């Protein structure tokens, strides 16, 4: 079974721009979660989508948004980029239940200049 | 709100020595507990998890962890370290009873494990 894939792997943007990151979950997984990883704040939960609906949300500003498509693929968007948005963005997919393992993708490294 | 504390941001052991990485959690209800490992430029890989049942959990690569409710701990151990174990390790909790169910992991700050010859 193919793992979680994320595209692109690396991205460089400038302040004020917007960016869209993509995540394809493992086949059969309907839950997709997004996390931000930075040296200063560590790993922080952004949001989770299940069956095209946002099911849980972390404490991030409204500039961070996401969506999920009918095939469970997910995208996250960050508008009006700030320097502090530079991070590794990780996507994880899982089966429905909370205790199920989340399988992580390799991440997208976003650098904001 | 849940929280996870990992004592020691850096741990160094000799090859063949015991590995002990500490994790304490704070939660109003017993959470689901996980240990993940991250190698450079890669995502996270699950080592083991505790949901219910036996409190001593065995994972991949010879790692195990014991859930101790009275101590709110979930420390990770491996009897004999190998050079390939050098990586960053994260303890995480998943909240039970979220409205609508779902997944939301709260991570500790991570422990960088160094294995020396």
C-alpha cells in the first residue's frame, strides 16, 4: 500500500503571498490531519478533516484553512504568509477511530522570505 | 486541556546501553498514548501505542513502553541501543471523547537521542 504523499516537498514563498499544500492519504483512510512543526513551537495540530468536513481545529489564525475532497485528498492553504509560517507541514491519515494510528507523510518544508 | 512533558531534550547513550526516554502526560481522562520517531528530513513513524488493556506495550525495533496511571507516565525503553536508533522521539496523547470523535494529537517537545560508539 502506498503511504501518505505530500506535494510539493519544498516551497519558497515571500511574505504576503499565499500557498497551497496537498496531501494524499493512504487508500481507505478517510481522516486527514495537518500539523505544523517548527523548532520553537514543536509539533502543533492545525486541523482534521473527515468525510470532507472539518472535525477538529487547533489554535491557528484564520489565515490557515483546509479542505478535503470526496476522494479523501486534502489541501491546506495559508494566506498572507508571514515569516513565522516557515515550518515543516506534516499531513497524517488514519482510519476513523481516535485510537487508530496516524500515518504521517514526509512533510512539505515551507520557507517564507 | 491535555499536555505532554518529555524530560530531557537531548539524551546520549553508548551503543548497547539501555535507552530510557521519559514522558509524562496531563489529562482529565486516561488518554491514548503514542511514541513516534522522526529521522532527519522524514515524517513521523509510530513506534508503539497504548489504548486499553495491557499496560506494557511492545513496539517496533525492540522498543517498549509502560503506561503507569498513578504516575501519569509513559516512558519509552529499549534494552540495548543501536546506532540506527539515533533520531528524535516524540511522545503524544490523543484526546478521548472529542465532540464528533476524531483525531487530535498533542505532542511533547521531543527528545533527540544520540548513540555513541
